[in-house]
């Protein structure tokens, strides 16, 4: 932007402001015609339709401004799958961060091998609820891939930790 501003400033000082604006308009017209030649196609595997949410959030009476909120998921992962799980979790990190997470990390329990805990922090309870609303079908697909590594009988255990007021 700085270089562009300097170029347009020099062009306006050498000619005139109306001439530089006409050149800018012509450049925008030429650039907009390239969209027909070099189209950015949408990835056919990417489904950005809204989903019903990532998990059922408990119906609790909590003030929406409370926060920050730390959400944690506890996974039981087979030792042979640990490396692939961590790689897959990087996609989940992008989902959480895109959804509004301030902080995200995965920890391995050194006293109980195979226990991995994913944590992320959002600014408030309302922000966590909004995060669920922003969940897409592609995000759900990534979550199913992550859940496929989980060896427990039920879904991973979820905890919601809210900072005291």
C-alpha cells in the first residue's frame, strides 16, 4: 500500500489528479477483466455451509459476559496413532482459532500415556456460543477425523472452565 500510494502520488504530481484517477480507473477495468481468464475456483471438498454445531452445550444459566472461558477436550489415543493425531489436531487448531479462540494447545499427560487434552480459550461465554454458530460442515468433517482417533467408549470428555468474577 505504501508503494502504491507513492506511485499514485508521483503520477498525480507529474500529470494531474484527474489524469491519475483515469489511469487508476482504466487499470481497475483491465484487472477486473482478468477474473474471467484466471478464475479462483472453489475447492469442491470444502463445504462452508453452517452445521448444527460441534457439540451440545449444557443449558446452564451463566451471564454471557463471563470469561475468559477455557474449553478442554480429553482424548484417549492409542500410542501408535499419537503422531497422526497431533498432525490432525493442527487442522482442529485452525478451526478453533478461526472461530475466535485466543489461545489453543494440545497437551499429553505424562502420568497417563495416551491421554491428550486439547484446550482453547475464548474471551467470554457469549463468544463460545458464537463460535458454535460459526461451525461449518468442513469443521465438522475435521472434528470427525479427530474423533476417529479417540479410543474411548463415549465422545471425548468436555470441560468448560470460566474465570471467576
